[in-house]
């Protein structure tokens, strides 16, 4: 194998695939990225046995071939080469990859590509397309609520499914950690109607989101009961799904919250951030006291002191005092795109529903806490 690639395109592709590779591996070959050079393209593949990523980039292939090399080491080398440099990769004796650029020369140990694990995709009967902007929205507005608690592994991802809403079927993404819940929905794409509900793992969600950051076209999605594949722009990510049952989240979303608070989202978020500075505990609890057209935020910490801030708000129901984890509240407010946020409350112990005024398809639920 002998190829030359422009440094920036090699760095971009390598940067994408090497992020799948775990820093610590008990199986040496999982630390490597597989290079396959053929025609005028190089395919780079990385896997951690749960996710596999393949991305193609244009190259001048003088001799086709394939090998595997340490992913993070090669990425660091290419990252430190000068911008715009030509990089030559050549395989010597099938055991060493020689990397040359200008006056720099590196020799890396290789492992046989025959030992590189290939993820069997199997049949993926459900296929549909999603615009990259729609996929970004589904991911961004839901992923902050993904649980990191390993014991409740079935909450460690985004639950993607077709749900029957008030206005008919919708494609819905839901994430929850038991303290807050995010539900985002949009029109069902052609081909998605019969798909099973699937839980996409947190790492796969993060990798897909990174890749579509600079992409504006359509993303092809294919899935089965056990795997999901995203294909776009010369890259393919295949991931195993979480094998578990997502809880019936609809039972957590209250229907009868009749007290409505409406206020400027940015002003609210900044005030919550300010008063929670005084809170010394991990929860950063903040108390909201609601009265006619006023909202008073307060924090009382036995160690640090007290903080209060009064804000103007649209509220004409009975007075109410309710406490929240300020970090969870700020996470939700960060997802609101419009200027105004609506909160629907019932009582100090009932979940609160928050909505974005300009995005009907997004809904958030926040559990209260004692303060």
C-alpha cells in the first residue's frame, strides 16, 4: 500500500473515526484504525465493538492495500504536521507503516487487517431519510437529559420511536434520567412508520452529532431491532442498540397543570444562574415563589448566606412556592430557542412542564425538590 493524502483531509477524516477508539483497550487491535486504499479513495474504519465508523476520503493511491495502525498516535502525528502538507503513507514488509511529510518521517507498528473485527450489520428492514437539521434538533434538545447511571442502562440513550400524538403519528425522541425529561417530535419521514422503538446509546448519539455538525444534506437511517446505521457524506456509523425496555414516559408527563407562568427565558436563566452561586450543595437548589405577575428566586445556604432576586413575569394563578435543582432547570432553559418560556405548574410536589413558545414539538418535564 502506498498513498499520498493532503494533510487537512486526512486530519478531518482521521479525527472523526479515531474518536470512536477508546483510550484504554485490553484488545490491542481495537486501538487501531483500519486503512483500505483502492481506486482514488482511502476508507478508514474504527470500532469499539459497539460502534463502527467508516469514512472515505480522496487520495492519490499509487499501490492499493490495507493495514491497521494505532489511531491516536497517527492522529497526533498528522495534527502536528504543517497546514497544507502532503502526507505519504506506505506499508513496508506488511508490518510497518511509514509516514512521510516534508522532512519528517515516522514508522508505526501495524497489526494484520485480517484480525480487525468487522461488525455484522445483518438485515436492516426499516429505512428512511432525515434532514441533517432535523436530526440535529432531535439530538440537541433531548440528549442533555440522558441518564449516566449505569444501573439503569435502559435510560443511557435516546428513545427514538413513532408515537401517536394529538395530531396523528410523529417521530419522537425522548430522554430522561428520572429527574428531568425531554420529548422532541417532528413529522414521520417516509419509510419510518413501521419502525420499532429503539434506544440509541449515548456514545453513538455523540458521534453522530459531531459528524453532522458541518453537514446540511439528508442523512440515511437504517435500523433493525438490534442495530442502527447512519450514512451521509461518505461516512457510515453503525451502532448496536441498547437491549432494554424504555419506561412508559407518558405517565410522567402531567396533563392537569393549570397554573401557567410565562416569562423572558434569557432573563430567567441569568437570574437562576446568579442566585444559585450562593448554594453550596451539589444540587444547587433554588426556590421559586410565584405571586401575581412576580417571580422571586431565593437560595438559602447555611454555609454561604442567602440570595434573592425578583423578576417580572406573567402569572395570575394562586401563590405557589416550589423548588428545583438549578442545574437541571438551566439545562432545560438552554434548549429554549424563543424569547419566552412557559411553565405549567400544579403544586410544590408535582412535576412541572416547560415549553418553548416557538417550538411546539419540544416539551420538557422537571421534577421539583424540597428546599
